[in-house]
C-alpha cells in the first residue's frame, strides 16, 4: 500500500498539484440484532478503497475508487487534478493550508478482546439473556438488543512528507424495552438511546456494560412509566444523567465550535453556528465553573484516534476555560484563516468522502465533583433526567429543547 500511495502522490505532482494526499482504507463492520427472542438481523460489511485530494492553484480536487491498483491510482489522480482545475474557475480566493504537516507513526486502538474473534454463540448468548430478562416483566410488548463492532485500517500519505498508519476498532451494544397498556406506550433504553453505546474498545466494552444484568431494571422502568405522573411544569433545578449531558454538550458546544460551520462552509449536516472568529477569548459560554475540552486522546472514547485525516496528531484542545470560550475545532485550511495550526479534527466517514471537521471527545470537565447521591442531596427541589428521547435545535445552535425517557422528582 505504501508503494501505491507514493505512486499517487508522484502522479499528482507530475500533473501540477501543489499539494496532494491519499487515504487508503479497509473497513470491516458487523452487527447482530435480537428482537422479541428471535434473531432479527445479522450483517457483515466490508469495503476497501482510496481517496485522493489535491490542491492546485488554490483549488481543491477530490476523487476516489474502490479498485486499489496502480492503473486505477493513476486514473483517479488525473481525475482529482482535473476537478481541481475545474474548481479553480469558481474560486473566490485561493485556499491555503498553512505550514506543512509532517507526521510519521502508527496507532492502534488498545483492545483487550478482539470483537471479530468472539464466537457468534457468545454474542447471541448475551442478547438472548437480556431479551429473556426483559420478557419476564409483564406489559413489556417489544424487546430489542443489538451488538456492533468495526475495524478500520487506514494509511495516510501526503506530499508534505506524512506517512501514518492506523487500526481503529469500535465496539458497543444496547437494549430497549417498550411497554404498552391500553393507549399508553413507554420505552426505556440502556446504556443509551437511538442505537448502541459505542467506544474505541474491544469486546471488553460489551462485557462491561452487562446488558443481561440491566435488562430487568430497564423493563421494569418502562412499565413504571405507563402510570407515572407527568413531569411538573415550571422552572426548576435540573440534574442531568451523563448520556443526556453528553448530548447537550455535543449539540450546544461541539457543533458550534466546528470552524467550517462558523465560516458558513458547512451547513448541510448540522447547520451553521452562532459563534464568530472574534469571539475566541472573549465570549462567555457559561459560568466560571464551566471548563470544556475537546480531547481525541481519551482512552476508549468514541472520538479517539491517533491522527486525523490530514495527518495531524490527535490532541487535547481547551474549548472553554472558566466559562470563557477559547478555541475552535479546526482543519489545516480553516486554521490558516485565523493564523493558527490545525488541532487535528478533520475526518472522513469513508474512503469515498472528502474529510471535514468532526468533533472529537468534547467533554465537560469535572470540578470537585461529589457523588451522584451527594449532588441530589444538595438540591432542595428539582428533576433528575435520564436518557435522551428527543431534541430540537435551530440552525445556528442558539436555541434548543430536549426531552428524556425518564425523570425523577427531587425533594429534600
């Protein structure tokens, strides 16, 4: 693959490209779903291909292919350069990338149990045990559990001199129980809603979340919601469970700080942003207690890797300190616009897509945190909210509303 990459870069430069990079990616994805005691789906997907990105006279060109051969690399390189030449005619101003990025290295997700080597019987055993535990609870009408795992092997090379290899592994799982009684319907999920709980770990993550051990509780909570009173209306103190808090940080901080949204270059996937470049170091995002970090090096987290898709090493970036907004998430191109270096957040979701800025692990840092019990004890009146159910956010991320699957009233 290194020879293929070198050939691609040489061809691009021979055709006049001032900069070029190539990503060669092999992806393996598997999943397993059990619904109401039966295997509902078992999927296995594999793809291999490459994408070439070139910069010529300040204009981008990109092309890709699933055929990884010398002849195809030559053809795709020519296509990428041709696209850059066509794009050049519509340029408002030339693109610049800032200083060269030269990275060499190899990164592998630390894995204790390779999910691809775990027997199918063990995976089914976990899901069937969880399903059986949920089935024991009366009024539970439907039950579902799923596991998923993937491995991505990537090689990145650029004309700046970067050459990095990565093997990224993700694993995860989840269950949900839906209870019905007359016109009332309620659902509970674990550990998260809207799909599986994922992390850059091996099958040890699936074992750790213990789906069978939590299935009965989740089913009982779903049934309990059928007769639960409505959440009281009015302003009150909210305590948010971690998965709901993570989503709110993701939506209200993570997306607005992606600098391509700030510039209006990206709007399709999650809107633009209320932030402006001049707000860095000035804008009050929250109270003095608020500290937020974007950290692509957190062990086991879903946004963890070794290098982004421009070869920039993974790093931790302070986003909010003492309530004041400090830094955006950047690419080489957007960082150059504000005279900074990229903080390594450019990633593509496949070899056939051009990379864009995608948030890493955007975390609200803990203070001198008490236990959950102590936190709840400190609230005179309020509501403890768990597991996201719904959300609505405006295009610039100024206003939002969230709902959760379950909430508990706090009274002390």
